[in-house]
């Protein structure tokens, strides 16, 4: 049995910050990482996770105290909501449903690939769903939930496979998104309608860029005000979720970060409609970037990479095929259907993130891209809304259909 080193919350937070510094340091010195916009939390997180995996091999495990990780994720999604005024939603609302349709089509393909290759390799077709949209589009939480269902109804023990598959997807989603979008941007000479540079807030104070290169004019006062609003969104989300879950309706069991997003939407549009308060979007931008960066750093540094070694070779083959197919789908289909423009390229990079792992990974992919090429507010409105909420509903319907056909 390995010995366990327990790291307290303060030290865990400090390590997460070190992970970010390490990512910045490595990206600053490795040209290929900069060229393809691999996010810094992914780079630093994988290095630290690899070191922890090596320590595990020699009998030492680390236990991080990351209670704040969930709060950081909800704070980030609250900033997405605060950036979504009705004016912006009116401009791009139809693209949300267009992208939802695309993402749903890809889930059908993803599960078709998983089930087809599983059958071809002599495995239970249900395992194809595990290395399909259950863990790749659904993530760790969906994987754990379906593992319980498979165990109870079909006698299949899939929890370890689900966690390993979701971990693989989280890593690969953060790796392929930048290169796919970068290739599209360079090939088609695409440019942001807001231009490149680091001073967008001078001309567009209401623009939320999620770029860590942006020169923001932030004061301690508006930082505290926006922080209070974000915490209000987080606290409200917890109460709303508890109330809605009390009805006991399974399809209403929505993740709490989705409620944080929609509370943010309500607050920003109430403020806009009444004029009682002007939310400082530069501060929203900065706190959103900080929350997302720290959340992903914590998620990556706490990955148990050795679980990937437990994947049987056939499963690894299927997951590699899923990665390649998503990259091609985003490059050839998502980009064209979403308009073949700069926003479509950024959305394609985001699709790689949540199509293989999680919505925060998708947003970090996009954040890395816009830091170099300019803002894309449409992408940051479309992808998080679809990835954080709607896709879970369509994924459930698709999965139920596949299970009924297989069994």
C-alpha cells in the first residue's frame, strides 16, 4: 500500500498557482506549444500530474485538498452568464441551436464509432458507449452515473474504465483544440472583427475577452463588487439546485454550475434593463480568466494518470480513433456549418474541448486562441451554453436510445 502525503487547502492552492507558472514558463520556451496555442494549465498540469504518477510508481501518493475547485468552476460559469446580455443573445441566439444540432450529430457519430469498434474488437457494445459520449462528451460525472446504471442493470463493472476514459478525454481535448483552430485560422487568414492586440477594452468596455493578455483597468472597488456578484451567483445556484432536486425528477437534476450561469444572465440583464448598476466587464473578464485557469490547473494536477495504463489496448485504440474523428469533424464540419469565419474557427477549437472532455477545457482552448488572435464573444456565448447545459440533455436522449437498441 502506498504512503499518502496529505496537502492542505492553502498549499494545494499554491501548487495550482505553481502549475500555471510552470505552464507559462514551458510555453514561453517551447515554440510548438505557442504555435498551436496549447493552454498553459494543460501543459503545467500534465507535467505535475506526470511527476505525481512517477511518485505513485515508487509508493508515494499525494492527496490534495481542493474544496475550492468546485467554487472556482461555478464562478467562471457565472462570469459567462454576466457577459450574456440580451443584446448579445439576440445577435447569436440562433447559433446556439445550430451548434447544439452539430454537437448532437457528433454524439450520434461518437457512440456509433464506440459501439461499432467495440463489436469489431469482440467487446460488449455497451463498453463502446463508455468510451463514447458517456465519458467523452459527458465527463467524469456522467461516467460515474452510468457506471452505476450498468452495474445494476447489466452486471457490467465500468467505473474504473469510465474514470480512465474521461481522464484521457480531458487531456486530449485540451491538446487537439488549439492545433485544429490554429490550422483553420492560418489556412483561411481569419481575423477577429475586433482586431488583435491587448487594448480592446479601450474601445469596447463591455467586451468580455477571456484573454490573459488584455490590459484591464481594474480597481479594488470594482473587483470587490464583481467578486460579491459572482459569489451571489454561486450561493444562489446551490439553493436553486437544492430546491429543484427536491421535486425528485431525474431530468431536472441539472449541475449547479448551470444555475450559476443562468443567475448571472438574470443579474446582468436586470442591471442593463433598470440601470441601477453598471457591471464592470473588464473585472468580470479578469476574474473569469483567473477562476478558469485555477480550476483547470487543479483538475489537471489531481489527475491519476496511472489509471490510463489500466486501459486495455482495444479501449485505447477506440479512444485514439475518437480523438482523430473529433478533430476531423471540428475541422471539416463544425467550422463550415458555423460560418467558416473567425468565430467558427474558435468554436471548432472549443468543440474539441467539450467533445472529448469538459466545457472548462473547451473555454480554456478558446481563451488561449483569443489571447493571440483577438476576441470572439460569439464563441464564448455559444460554446459554454451548449456545453454546460443543452448537450447533457441531448446526450441523455441519445444514450437511452443506443442502450435500448443494443439491449
